[in-house]
C-alpha cells in the first residue's frame, strides 16, 4: 500500500516545538521602555509644536506688513494695516479698538489717511487675516495700526509686536519690530527693538 501524503515532522524544518512568540515579561519590558522614551520626548514635541505655531503667526503678520507697505509704494497712496475682529466674516469690515491682534487684521488703501476703512469714500480692501486659532496672543507695542505713507514710511512711527506661545513660554516668544522706514526686523521675545 502506498502513502498518498506525508506528514513532515518539525525536525525536518530545523526548529523545535518550543515557544514561537514573545513572553508576557518581554512584552511588558518593551512597553515600559517605549513609555519612558515617549515621556522624555513629549515636552520637546510640545515646544516644537508651539514654536512652529508662533513662527506661523509671525510669518503671516510680516507678510501682511510687507504687502501693505509694497502696495502703498506701488499705488502711491496711503495704506493702513489694523487689527479687526470682523474682517474675515463681515461685508463691512472695520478696524477694531480691541487690543487683540490675534483676532485678525486687515490692510486697506486709506485714501483720506484717517486709519478708518470707508468703502463709500473709495477705500479698498487689500488683504484680510482671520483669527489665529493656535496663538497665545500678540502683545502690541506702540500703535493700534500701522499706517504707511505713499513713500513706504510709517505715518505713526515705529512699533513693536510680541507673539506669545500658547503656554506663554518666554523662550518661545518672537518679536516683530517695524521701523519708521517700514523695515521689519525679527527678534526673540525677550529682546527689545532698540538693541
């Protein structure tokens, strides 16, 4: 009688019938080591996320300043950049007396140079920035708005803005210095613009 199939024993494959996986102890040790490594990395990761959030806010603001100044020079007309709480959502945006620049801002051609957006007088909106959702706040320095003359210089003088991190960590803060001639300079949050 012939065999139709053959059962192979494990010895023929070169392994024994012993354990074929990880033990409970090995798994627990691996999980413990992974937890320790993650707890060491978490604070650094949070700082990285906050640093990027501050950098993103600063980049948006510096871009708005540069755009407003360039438009003032290009058009030969005054341009105002002011904080606004409704510029991104309203058909009739307005500059805000609220000191929170992180609520948003707007840039517009300011034909009469009064710092107020009046579309009925020919003012035209150039750029709008909505609220900065991941911001720890912007501490405004000297003025509530930046008003550029047709030459690109500031009508109301130099100003400083400090961008805070969500955790209010001073080492993560960044400053934006806007000089009288409209030049923008970035500093750490603990420096002053005069240095």
